[in-house]
C-alpha cells in the first residue's frame, strides 16, 4: 500500500568522508556555472524567437530522453537491448546534454543504487537538498571519481571501444560544441537568407540561447530533480532500504523517471509503472522501439518475471512427471 513518508524519515547524514570539500572539480564547475550564465541571456528580449522557444521545448524531451531511456534504462540497468548503432546514436544525443560520458554516468548511478541514502551515496539529499541536486557534482569524491570506480561499476560500458574512447578523448566536449555551433549556423543561414545579416545574427543567436543553453540547463535540473526531489517528497508503494519516493511532479517532467520508489524496488524492470495511473512514457517508447523491431529482451516487472519463473518450474515438474509415467 502507498505510504506517505515524512521527508525526515531518515536522519540527516554528514558529507561522506571521501569528499574533499576544497577540491573543486573545475571540469564540471566551469560548464555548470558558465552555461547557467549563458542561459540567462534568454531574459534579454533580443534573443527571443518563437522557433527558439519551440526548439527548447522539443529539445527538452528529445535530448532528455537520451538520458532517461539510454543512459538510465538501457545502459545502467540493461532493461532492454537495442542495435549498437541506435544505442551509440542515443549516446551522441545524450552528450549534447553535457551530462557526462556514458561510462561515468552509469558508474555513478549504479553506485547510487548500491548505497542509496547511506553514507557512501554520492548524492543523497539526507545530507542536504542542494548537495543532492548539484553540489555533489562540484567537488571531488575520492571513492567515486576514480578510474577504479568507473571500471568497477561500469565494466560492460567501458568494454565498448566507442564509449571507452569518449573517456580517453575530449570528443564529448567537441560533440556538445559542434551541435551548439550547428544551431547557430542553421539559424544564421535561414535568417540571413530571409532578411539579411542582422536578422541572421539575431535568429542564429536565439536558436543558440533558447535551443541549446537554456535547454541544457532545463534538462540538467530535470535530471537533478530525480536525485534530490524523489528521495525527499512523495509516496512509496514499497519498503525499500532508502528514502526513494514516487513523485508525480518529477514523473511528469521526466516522463516516467519520477516513479522512483517503484524504480528502486525493481531497478532492472523496463517499466516504472506499477499502477495504471503511474504513467511511464519512457517505457511506452521502449515498447514502441520493440514493436518497430528496434528493441528486444525488454525486462518485464518483477511480478511478471516471478510468474514466468514459476510457470517454467511447473512446466519442468510436469514434464518430469509425464516422463516417469511414460
Ligand atoms: Zn535514487
Ligand atoms: Zn536507476
């Protein structure tokens, strides 16, 4: 049954011992602060265009789903399989979110599942809301931000040469920069063709600010809200060894990831929808891929897996019985 739990159900935790507070991870801090500042240009009317606004809204779903569907369900939890070319395409789209390489993202999320809301959890809000939301990204963690940790928690991902190369090179930065430049150039070309240089500059800049910078920031906060809000606010269907909650607001923003207590109860399931009204659009998209022949081995929920296991056992028992009778 659903149990509304108080946000303070678990006592406050101190920062993990493995955190080095003075050691800022500049490679994360600079883009996070920088792109937030660039996104603020959306407040200046000159940068506005309806196309930019539409690109931002569509982009939140398009790029955000590469994180939810690919980084999270396909790569971290192996909830389904897709062709390699499609998986890598999703990863390239996910890199346009500036949310880390697949190896690091997967390792960190598996680490979170293993230590959820305990001292070693890299981003539990039991330390503080802002810590779970963004703070943990900005300082070095001696336990998780190491090559050993990445290879221990994401060996399957790093075995793929394409993903390993992303760790060894700066291609992930180049991909982000290249897609931002492309947004500007396409906007500039369309604007310049219809109204001259000034129109081209304004239109290109609007696509860049709204379609790339603001969209990046919105996708960040949506992803981060899974780490912060869904471990604090909402109801739980299951008693899990953590503070995960089903949060309808985050579920709406993330098209299904907010049913986080369901997810912590059954992480490998492709579906987070455990009740009919816990709509999980990400799961529907996986099923659509399956229909199109682009996904297979879609992992069903635990109760279905248990039922299938029981059926297989019963069938084996009945076969043995028939054999002895025969
Ligand atoms: Zn969680
Ligand atoms: Zn997960």
